């Protein structure tokens, strides 16, 4: 019985220390907040997708990416047509081909499909890299413009208001997107 009493007492002491530690932590945090360490600041929000869509440079960037992507898509479509033609020709001639000729044509078709898949993957990577390069350069310029406007307005934090951004809600008065678009068009016509 004496052994179980020690365990109980140890458990009670542990609970007291844990509760005391938690209470001390709460007092410290509330003491900091009550001690005048307020977080004050001016916040603004910007919708980057609007900046991309509504600035002259953003429209040019989107057009450039669209043309680049379309060019790559045309190359893929040409290869797809060639593969379909090869498949149709093989289907029409399969009954008259010798087993050896049939196997050669099947092997040729498989090689061509593998080449097509590799080329499609490479072209897709090219489009993604081009998009990344263009958009990173654009984002850097947006960042500079947002920084200038933030300093002028005395803002300390700017949040991303766009779809998928961290801002779920913001008052319309915090939105500086229109100002960013105007300034951006002046600096990057």
C-alpha cells in the first residue's frame, strides 16, 4: 500500500507542477499583452491576379506565354496526327503483312510513341520553365511597386488577397490593388 501512495503523491505533484507551469506561462503571456506590448500596424491587401490581368506589362506577359504555349501545342498536335495516321495505315495493312513485317511495324510504332511521349514531356517542361521565368520577373516588379506604395501609405504588412492566398477576408478599404495597377502601368508601360 505504501508503494501505491508514493505513486499517487508523485502523480499529484506532477499535476501541480504541470498546472503551475501552465498558469505561469499564461500569466507571462497575458503580462506581456497587458504590459503595453500591443501589435499595431497598418495592413493592406493586393490581388496579384488582378495586377497580372489589368496591367500593360501583365497583359504582354500573358500574351507572350500564350503564344509560346500555343507554338508548343502545335508541335505536339502534328506528332499526334502522324501517330494516328501510322496506326490507321497499320490497321488497314495488318491482314496482308507477313508476321515479320507486322512485328517490324508494331516495333516502329512503339518507338515512335515513346519518342512522342518524350518530346511532349520536354515541351511541357519548356512551357513550365518559360512561365516560371516570366512570372518571377513580373512578381519582382510587382514587389517593388507594392513596396513603394506601402511606404508612401505607411503600411507595414501587405497580404495576398488573390485566390488561394492567405487572406480569407479583408475590408475593401485595405485593398491597394488599384493603386498598384496605376503605379505599375506608369513605371512599366
